[in-house]
C-alpha cells in the first residue's frame, strides 16, 4: 500500500511530544507500507536540512514545501500582497492541496495520512471536497477541545469566555472530521471513546498510540556540567502564562516545592524545555534551575531522582511518562498527567492531585530508594511491552488493513 504522510510541522530532534509523535509515526508507517512524506517548512534552512537528512531515508519520496518568512522589512513588503490575499483566500492552503493531489495522482497513492490532524481540518476539508473517494486518515495527538476546555476552571473573565468559544468551535470541527475522514486516530482508549461518542460510524475510530523509540534511550548520558543532586525534574514545552506546563510549574513552585524543601533541603528542582527560562529563569538559584530549550533532555532526565508530571489540564498521553519510564526514572504524577496510560498508583508511578499529597509522594521517592527502584523498574517494563515503535507498527498495520478491506 502507498501512503502519503503530510504534516505542517516536522523537526528533528523533536522539540516536544507532538513532534515526537510525528517522528515515531513515520518510523512505524515506513515499516509497513510504501511511504512518502510532504511537509510545510517554516523553519530555518539549518533545521530543514537536519530534519531532511533524518527523515529522507525512511521514505520513498520526501518533499518540503517552503513557507515564506516575514522577518526582514523588505521581505514583509514583498510578501504583503500574498498576506492580504491569504487573509481572505488562503492561497498557500490551495497550493498545498494542489501539490498533494498532483503527488497522489503521480504516485498512485492509496491513503493520505494527516499528521497533526487536530489543526489540519481546513486542508482535509479542501482535499476531500475535490476527491471525495480518497481514503484519508486524521491523526490526532489529543482531543483538542478537551485540551482547551479543561482550562475553564482555572480561567476568569474574558479569557474564560474566549476558552469556551474556542472549545465550542473545536468540538464542531471534531464532529465534522470524524465523519468526513475514513479513519480518525486517537492516542489512547480514553480519547478513542470520545471520538466514538460523536462519530456516526464508531468503527472509523482507531487507536494509534503515543510511543517512543526504545533504542533512543539505551545509552545513558552523563549529567550536565554543575548538575546537582538529589534532583527532581519537570520537562516540557512552556509557552505562555496560562499554558498547561506553565500552570503546572507555578503550582509546583508555589504549593508543592516548598513542602519538599522542608523535608529535603538539598533537593534541586530542574525546569527543563522550550521557554522554561522565559517564565522561570528569574528564579534560578541554589535550589532551582530553569534551563530553556535543550538539544536533548536526556542528560537531565537520566540523572534525575524523580520525574514530575503535575498537570492540571491537557489532553492526550504524556511522553514525559513514557520517556521517564524508558530511562528507569521514578515518576510522580497527577491523575490527569497519567491519563490514557495503564499505570497503577504505587506499582508503576505515584499519583497525587493535592499539594500536600504530591509533595509527600516526591519525598517518598527521594528518601525510599527501594520504592524508587521498584516503581522505575515496573514502569520501564510497561513501556517496553506496550509503548514501543514496534507496537505502533502493529497498530499501523491494523489501520491500513481496515482501509484496504474493500
């Protein structure tokens, strides 16, 4: 079977969970079909080159559709006509659709697979309107309406109204694409249950899990220069004051970490990932370090004493848990942080939702080395058994078999 995988975002090394999902999806699909990749590049030439060198060997054909940058003053003026047109008539979207359709005809593509399906509905709708019989997969990394609406209890005023409006709009999109697309994928049975509940044909909903490439976590790197232990780690992509990760970090800093410090005064709290230094770099000191974006989180993760997933709102399944499990690092998470992953509190990780209980769980992992090793070992075994690229390859084969049934 010939599959064309298209995505608006592709970067190696992956800068976050959704990008890691795209990377591993391409790996799994390349093992079970004849795979082509097309993506829209808005990154720097260096990133595009590095990304292309990594992914081209996995594909039969690999194409980059460049998007204009509006950084220089001259370029902004030169691009003004297109930008004005795009405000009312998305010419880039139509050019992208036309390229894809021409590629499908030239290569005899059987299935068009949309990575980042959550944000690809306009392109899906346009292509389906032109080719109603084309088999299309909308690959989702979360239930985006839940991602939006779960912030409602933490928002006030106009922001709360805007969240409700955006969540409602996304719910309408989700109801539309589950019936428009031949398959909608979900990262877990939790997300799949939502999509089945709004789909006219629940059989079109399939689980295509978040997984990791186990081989990438076999070599344990040494700690970064000046790394302090005992260390607890919060890793992710930090965007703005109200983002899930920023909210989680503030909750840790204001309500949890002071309690941990009273019991473990030498502990160091590392806040790691894109823009972590923007929101929290001013707190860097004897017990806190916000690093900003890193080429790899592994030197920090592999040498931490505990990985934290203190999320209050989000959707999907957390690569933070899968990666920590692969690295045999004990985990403390909220209930929502572990959503969609079949972990058991006290067996694979520790789960707590209130500040006192979360702090107590962190202290237990830091002080009880036997407990920490047992949790780490059990979670590692779970990840190896159920969340590898090899297991995703099986799910990919099942989805393509479903699409090829007639």
